[in-house]
């Protein structure tokens, strides 16, 4: 939105999306709120740029700065605000050129770059912070769903025009994550190789046949390349998350150190000006108990622990030994707490294992039900039931692969199950050999001295035909007798 004194644009949307380096990164609304809370233009001014060096092409734009290490700054946001999942930047001034690019629809969206909490150049260490905002032209944004920039009022720039100036700009600064352009897929050598092999396989299917393609470029091997790319991307994401966790731990440690500075009992072993009065109060011991444990007189203990008298080396050693033994009990408490945490961690691991086993059992039940359905429909012989279940359970079911247009995008297991389900059922009642006519009468001459009973021969032939037409077994005595009785009628 644009008002008489503020021009506000959407610059980011929380969610998981690929950064300019191809690694998918999650930016939560809480991170965006941290960006809003940390931004102070008096301490650090995040520039509004249009960078040809970073690929933010807007057509006819030419950056006439001194060198490629510099960019033109077209504005500085005076404030940031978050509304739900969306991050807004408000400007009191922008350059005349930038305002005109927005009016001419050469700027259609924005991208943002952030300092990670542990970045060495982060102006707000330990927190997410805004590094720069860039206007995008022909470059598709990585952050989909942003509202288009509103058109500044015609008289707005005249009231508050921003004089653009050159700034030093590093496009490979350490500890920075940028969402400058849409990355369709991680530029991983695994992905590139898999795409090339997939194109070659499809061409081989068209020019040769599927059998040749399966022999030369097996689909499961191409899928393995994509799995390798996924694993690499997950490792990069884990490294980023670990960096963020390390930064948070460092910040927490710094906060603890600040708290310890306020506690006079910390480090009393090394501090010659130890505040024994505070230590005595913290220990809960009486003067008499300290005197008895240390071997000092009650007056010596009183002078040191109440009046603040500096002890000599012998007195200090005796007192330190007493108070150190008292701190050992605190360490025992810490040990008990550590054991309790370990037990909770073990319980959590056990619950996670139980959940994993339950998911595996449900997965086995689902696959078994599917295979049992194939057997009942006559699409799979029962002797192959267990082998088919084992094959499906060991087929990857996490990463989707682009198959043909008919199959679409499926996991390897889903594709295999679709293939099984589309097979034709066996017709187990179908004859392997079908006779359309009864066998012709036998034609032979009886040996000398013998004769053939023509009527018996006809009955025999009719009986055979009867067995075949009524699906009877002529080698079975009962079926054969039934055929003979029918043939003699």
C-alpha cells in the first residue's frame, strides 16, 4: 500500500522454499518477527537494489556503478512489520527510477536476503536480520504468492525522492541466505545426470522398445541418482539447522555469562577479593559450623565472612576447602538432574521406536491387504504372495518420480502397485486345448483272423466326445461310465 508518507510492499512469505543456492530452507513466522524486532535503520540500513550481478533482470536496466562489486541503492526501508506469515517493508522515499519501473510493470515482485544468526557480518548477532531487498523483473521469484507492488501515486516521488548512490556489495558473503530467484530443482550433479538419463531412456523407449530401455538405462538406477540428490539436499539442510542451533547455544552461553557476572559467588576460588559473606549466605551454614569445619576460630570466620576482612593464604585455603565441599553437594544435585534428563531422553527414544514399529506394522498391513486382493482377483498366484509383499515393502516409497503421462508423479512403490493392479486376471477355468468338433471315427483294418464291431467303435467315439463336451475325465471310471450310458441311449 502507498500513503502520503509511506510506501509499503510485501517482501517475503514464511514457509519452506529453495534458496538461491538450491537448498530448501524453512523460514518461520517467528524468524520473521525476529527480523522485524531486530531492524534498526540507524544501526544498519538494508538497501533496496536491482542487481544485474545477481540475475535480477528487468529488461532495459543498466547498472552504471563503478564496478561489479557495487550496486545502486534505490531506497532504505524506514520500518518493517509482520502480518501473519507475511513480511512488509515501508519506505519514506524511493528513487525516481525505481518508482517509474514499478509504474511501467518492469518490477513485478521482490526477493529478500537475510543474515543467519551466526553470520560473522550480522549487525544483530544471534538473531535473524534483513540484509537487502531486491526488485525483480523477468526473473521468477523464489517466494511465490507475494502481492504485486502497488503503484506509487503520481505525486509521491516529488514529495520524497530518494537520491540513489553506489554501495559495496558482496554476492557470496558468508552466513547469508538469499531467496533471489526460483530454483526449479537443486543444481546437483545427481539431478543433472538423472535428468539426462531420463531423457535418453524416454527417447530409447520411442525409438527402440521398453525392454531395451530397461536393459540399458534401468529406471531404478535413475531413481537412485535422484535419491542421492535428495540425501545431499537433506544434509545441506541439516548443516544449516546445526549452524542455527550453534548460534543459539552461543547466545545462550553469553546470556549465562552475563548472569554469572552478577553473582559474587561465581569464581571465588580464583578471586582474591572473594565475597565470603555472600558465599556463607548461599551455603546456609552458621559461623560455628564453618569454624568447626575449617579449623579457624569463630572470631576469624566472623571477621572474614561478616566484616569483609581479607583472609591470609592459610585462612583462604581453609575456607575454600569448606565451601568447596559444600559445592560438591550442588554437583551431586546436578548429577541427579543429568540422570533424570538421560532417563527422559531414553523414554523419548523408546516412544519414537514404538511409533516407528507401529508405522511399519501399518505399512505391512496395507501392503499385505493389497497383495491379498490381487490373489483373490486372480491377478497373482498364491505361491508368490509373500515374495510380492517383501518386494513392495523394500521398494522406495518416500521420493516421488516423474513417470509417463499416464502414471504421472508417483513413488516407485506406488508405480509398481499400479502395474500389479492393472494386470489382467487369469481365467483358471479356461481349457488349454479346445475341440470344436468331435474326433473323426477311427479308420483302420482289423488284423487277419479278427473283426471290428462297428457299433462298439461308434459308442466309444461318442463317449469321448461326451466327456469333452461335459468336461468329464475319461480316465475316471465314474465319468467314463456316465459317458458310455449316455452314448448308448
